C-alpha cells in the first residue's frame, strides 16, 4: 500500500458506500415507471422547452473561457505581497 | 426479470462509488480530476437510464444530459488550468507535496 | 424589446460581464483603465435597482413567474419564479456584490487581467441570483455551476503565489463532487416522477402517487443535504473553507463568506422545503444535529488560529451552524407537531425568520470584517495576528468599523446579531415540553457565548494593544476602500437599532419558504 492510512480510509469509505448503495439502489430499482407526457424529439425539445438552460450554459462557457484566460494570464509585476503565518514544523510548500 | 434500465442504473451507482474512491485516495492530481469526470459521466448515465423506461429515452433526460456534458467540460477545463498552475509552483503533481491539503 | 422584470437582473449582469473585456480594451486604448471598473460597478448598480423594483412588484402583486416563450411547464419547460424569499436573497447577493466591486477598484489594482476578474465577479453574482430565482431543479443546478466555476477561479486569481492555487484546487474538487451528488439526487427525483420542476415534484411526492419507497426518498434527501452542504460548509464537509477563504483576495473572501455559502444554504432549504413537505418528512432533526456539530467544531478550531482571515473563516462556519440550526428547528417543529398546525406553524415561521435574519446579519457583518481585514493586510502586508496587534489604533476608520462588525456578530445588544440569535434561541425554547429542542437551544446559547469570547479577544488585540514597530508607518486605507466598509458598518448599526423593517422582511421570506 503506497499511501498507508489514506488507502485504508478510502477502502473503508468504499465499503460503507457500497453497503449504502446496495440498500438504497435495490429500493430505487423497484420504482415502477411513470407515465410521461408526449414530448417532442430532442432536436426541437432542447431549443424550445429547455431554451433557458442552453442560454445559461452558453454564458457558463463564456465564464469558463474567462476563467482559463485568467489562470494563464501574464503578470505585469510582482503583485500583492502578503505574509502568511506558517505553522511551526511545516515548511512552506513550494515556490 | 432484470430490465436493461436497472442494469444501467446499478452500473451508474457503482461508477459513482468508484469515482468517490478515486477522488479520495489517489495521490496524483490528474487522477483526482479524472475521478471527478467519472462521477460526472455516471450521473449522466443515471439520468439516461432512469429516463429510458418507456422504450425510448425521454427528451427531457436527453436535454439535461446534453447541458450537463457541456458544464462538465467547463469544470474540467478550469480544474486542469488550476492543476497546471499547481505544477508550475510545486514541480510535481503529487498531492502530498501540497502543504495543507489534509482531507 | 421589453425584458420582463424577473429576467432583468440576470440579463443586466450577464450582458455587463460579456461587455467588460471590450470596455477594458477600449479603456487601455484611451489610457483610462478604470473605465472597466466603473462599468462593472454600474452593472451592479443597475441590477440592484431592478431588484428593488422587482421587490416592490412582488410585494404588491404576489410571486412572479416567467417562462421563455410559450413552452409550458407540464411538458418540461423551464420556469423562473420569484417569491419574497428569492428576492430577499437576491438583494443580499447583489448588494454585497456591489460593495465588493467598489472595494476592488483600489484593492486589486496591483493585479493584471482585471477585466476577467470583473467579468467573473459579475457571473458569480448572476449565478447566485439565478439560483435564487429558479423554479426548476435542473435550471438551479445550471446556475449553481455558473456560480461555482466563477468562484473557483476567483479564489485562485492571484496565481503567482502557491497558496491560492493549492486552496483553489482543493475547493474545486470538493465542491464539484458535492454538486454532482446534488445532480444525482436530481436524477433520482426525475426517475421517480418524470419531471424536474420544483412545484410539480412537490405535487407528485405529496400526492403519494410516486411509487418510490420512503427509504429511497430519504436517500434523496440525504444526497441533497450532502451535496449542497459542501458549499454551505457544513461539518464534516467544511474542510475546503479554512484554506480557500484566507487564500483568496480579500474582496473575494468577503464574497465567499458573505454570500456564496448562503447560496448553498438557500439551495438546500428551497429544494428540501418545496419538494419534501416538512410535515411528512423529518429532516429537521438531521439539520439540527449537523447545525450544532458545525457550530461546536468550528468554535473550537477558531481559537487556535494565528491568521486573521483563517479565524474569520472558521467563524463563518460557526454562523452557518446557527442558520442551519434555525432552519432545522423550523422543520422539526413542523414534522413532529404536524397534528397541531396551529401550534407548529408560528414556531416554524419564527425559527425561519431568525435564520433568514441571521443570513442578512452575517452577510453584512462578515463582509464588513473581511473587507476591514483586507485593508489591514493591504497596508501591513501580513495576515499574522501577533504582527497586526494594535493596527486599529493607526487605521481609525477601519479599526472602528472592524470593532462594530465584531460586536455585531458577537451578539452584543443593541447591534444586529443579538436579534437574530435571540430569535433562533427563543424558537428552540418555545415548546417547553420538548426536551430535544431545549437541549439544542442550550447548545446554541453556549456556542454564542464562546464565540463572543474570541471576537472580543480579537477586538482587544487589534484595537487596544500597542502597535509593533513593523506597522508603525501604516496609513489609513484609501477612500474608495473605506466607502463600502463604512456603508456596511452603518447598515449593521441601523439594523440593530431599528430591526422592525428587516424583521418583517425576514418573516415574509420565512413564510414564503413554507409556501406562502
């Protein structure tokens, strides 16, 4: 085990989650089908009934583009200087 | 009699657990991000599985999944950008090197 | 083209966000870079004004609804609805956003790429207002992700240092897993009922025609609480917050602590109370237990901090604990005393009113504290409390406002925090024969006293000690950074002395959460 305690903790978590999933998922699978209203096929449905979702998703793509641009921007100077209180015994991580 | 949608839904919940395990235990940051992508994919699969019980997949489920895939891609892009910035500071993708990253 | 009043705030903020890079390029050409800052502030101001008009429209005409085109809800259309709770939350989000934008003009001027900063700040607030206004659960997730993506990037904005980048990565991984768990809950609810509209889900589940067993529905409730609880910083899902809030630029720390975590609480409450009627499902107990766990753990951790922003971050977690306990008391009263609604409903409204009032108080107070500590850090270049001792005597305006904020959040009468904590505690004591609620209220009282002790300790160190030689030369912060601070301090004092108007707003918001 490379990680030691983390791998053990993760394995315990997985076992607990598997127990939870088995209990609940077997309940979920017994739910009987619902009766659907007849909906148009996807091509028309997406742009009409779900138009607001697609519009906001477009703005999310713009925000993600701005985010990636901000994370790769070129710095023009040293930037803000802030000293952090480093806990004793741990050295600063990098840089 | 096990119907197909039940198999897909059970597989989706199993994949979510695999994703949570991966995100919690992997040391490489790229594997952590990939585990998050596994969770995204399995939640999308769950939507489609639960929407397919009439014989064809419901249009509402399909539209939700289309939008969710696009959002997942945006989150992955931002995650990878932050990961590259971490690499520039620390020189490695090992989560152990990040000083305060205690789960 | 007439944009409906409900869509106006989001449309104004998003179009301002789109145009900010263009305005930035124009500003650089004419050598007046601050144009983009003024443009962003104008966008926030216009959105705030339209929210006030919307508030007046809702007060006179009732909740507003909006559907894009003619595509109605039963077939799967998206609906935006605004009732009094939504517009109450949206006003808080946009007001704090406006003040943070004014503060950022001078605070962020050493950084480059500020057009993206303002564009992301605008999309952050647009996403939060969208979460407040959405009536469709998947649409809520879409706006939620817009808010989250903007906030991950803004935390890591100063990427030239290692700390924001590390904190941003941890925040991203934890918060994305939380959002995906909430999306899993949405998919389960879709699987049970065939719709994702909040009102239709509520009708389907309360009518009992859903064939899912109660166990599956409680599993879905658990997923919703866990998923939104990560962003709401509920213990044990809070571990991203003490790293992300100090590492972010102080204006963004103020946004995160004051409004982003409240959006998590709002999404949790709105989805739980609307879809799962509190009379039939008991989630109040769980919310109360996690609320007091959150308060207690974070109070103990806050004492051990040397970094001023990390201490304030832990105190944000404590206040989320108060809010969740207030909401939990309301839900508990409705579910355990559902046979006598005449007894339960006033108690629930009272508890929810306390929780909503505390959301406003904490947003104003914690925003004030983070902006003040941003001023201290901007001038003294350190976040270490032993180094910052006595700085309040050198920076008198900032120090006084900082003290007002600390006293308000400590619950000292007659400032604002006293009233909201009092309401939550009284709601817990209002049923004398229920010992569990009394036990919860006693824990809330003990935690309030404990938190007041370290707030006063911090105030004593910042204001009353002798300044070290290192900070002997600090001057007062610039006027544009002082303006939001003074406004927030004045709002805190005014709410404390005349709480009546805000109490009625919070009560209407609480009633709207329970269905009007």
